[in-house]
């Protein structure tokens, strides 16, 4: 009886996650779809003006969408080399003592609240970059990309290091047996064998970057305009939702437009996570077949 109770308890917990996910999707569609009675999907996605409080209001989210993509791509240019490079160092070069010290530090970096990163970027990093690069304003897409890249690095590093650690030792020994050196083994054996796992780490890091709210709200600049360069102030989709939801009248067009943005953001991150899961399954199957 005790085992059955425990089994049903964990079954309920497992299906509760599914119920919550379905509930979120239903709410997003229910509250987001009414805006398309006012503006077409094409105008909403590719409109160049986001002025929800004007008369008449304009609900083009292209500036917000491009801002999210610019900031996320900039963050990936930072976190992928740092994250994957750190994972390779921890797995292949670091001594057991170094790894026992550095791996927990990476995990601690991943657990720091995003608002702490945002506060650091707004108070310290933005003024520093403004003086260093002679920018008109330090709160811009470049600063947001830099902070997001630092935030996403621990995620990429941790998952990539786990993938590298699961590469069978026999692969490396076989490479050394045919005369390959340590660098050749790393580049031609270890990294390709862990390729799907590393790809998963990168995709999940991108999901972390594109879905971040507080950091971009604090350091991106908040300008709902199409960015011309990385040094322009921008307003990503998450920042627009966080900053405007409190001002939008419930049930109004602005309110439904913000839910539509949330729906699009959900679909983007959902696709990224599906890709990551497919890559992860390919990686597990590959290791299973190899074993």
C-alpha cells in the first residue's frame, strides 16, 4: 500500500506539470488571439511601429522581435565560445582538484538571480562601456548581449561538460592507439562524439537568453525602434511585456497585444526546446548504440 501511494503521488506530480503547461497554452491563446481581430497577423509580426497607446494604436512588433534576436545572437557569440571552451577545459585539461573547485563555481554562477546581473550591468557595466567606447548611452543592445552572454555561459558550460563526460573512454583510447595526439583526439573524436550534447547546450543557452526578462529590461535601453547597430537602445519582447503589462487596461487591445507577444515568445522557445530534445535523444541513442 505504501509503495502504491508513493507511485500515485509521483504520478500526480508528473501529470501536474503537463496540466500547468496546457493551462498556460490555453490562456496565451485565449488572451492573445483577440488582437488579430483588430490587426492582421502579417501587420502584427512585420509592422515597424509599436505605439499601443496612440490613437489609433499601432501594434507592429517587428522592432521588439528584431531586438530580441539581436540581443540573443550577440549573447550567443559570447556564451558559446566561453561555455564550450570552459567545458572542454574542465573535461580534458583541468586536474581533479581544479575540476572539483571550478565545477561548483560554474553551478553557483548559474544560480545567481537575473536581477543581480541586470543591476551590475546597469550600474557598473553600462557607464564603463559608455566611457570606453564613447557611446551616447551605455544602455543598449551591446550591453544587454554582454550581460546575457555572461548569464548563459554557465548553462552552456554545465550541459556541454556533462555531454563530454559521457563520451566513452574507449573512443579516446582507440584514438591514442592509432597514434593521434591529445589535440587530434579532442578535435576529431571527443567533440564530434559529444556534438549532439554540445548542440543541446547551445540551444538551451539561446532559450535562456531569448526568454530573459529582468536583465534586458534594465540594460537594453527600452527604445521600441528597429535597431540599426548593436549600440542602439532596444526593447526586446520580454522587456515590453514586463514594462507595459501593468499599464494595459485588462481586456483592451494593448492587453491582448502583450499576450500575443507572450504567445509568440512561447512558440519560439518551445521550438528551441524541441530542437534541443531531438538533439539530446540522438546523442543518447548514439551512445547507446556505441556501447
